[in-house]
């Protein structure tokens, strides 16, 4: 069971980094530091959006409209933090207690 929890933790870490990279890339595009005329930048931004959009969509339905600010990545990061720091350790302790 601990192997499964480790895999989930690694996947959550990867998702965390994907969201951070997407946020940084979005800010750089917004301030025109880099532009989407570059094929690599456009492909990277679209690929990250393809990965994260299914995660953001249900959160965007629940959150109120804040205009141009999108808080769904922050909500996902908070959920990832809760999963990694509270829920996964509790599950690990519970499964360890059953094997003792």
C-alpha cells in the first residue's frame, strides 16, 4: 500500500510543478516577455492547458467570476497540499496500523 501512496505523491508533485510552470508561463505571456508566435512556447502552453483544463473546469463552475483573475490553479494547489500533507500521511498511518 505504501508503494501506491508513493506513486500518488509523485503524481501530485508532478501536477504541482505543471501548475506552477503554467502560471509562470501565463504571466510571462501576459506581460509580453515571451510570445505565442514561437512554436515551442505555443505548444508548451497548449499542452499544459490540455493537462490542467479538466482539473480546473469543475472548480471554475463553483468559484464566482473574478473577472480576468483565475483562482482555480490556486485552489488546486491548496487541494494538492492538503492531500500531500494531511490525507496521504493519515492513510499511510492507517494502513501501517492494520499490518501491525
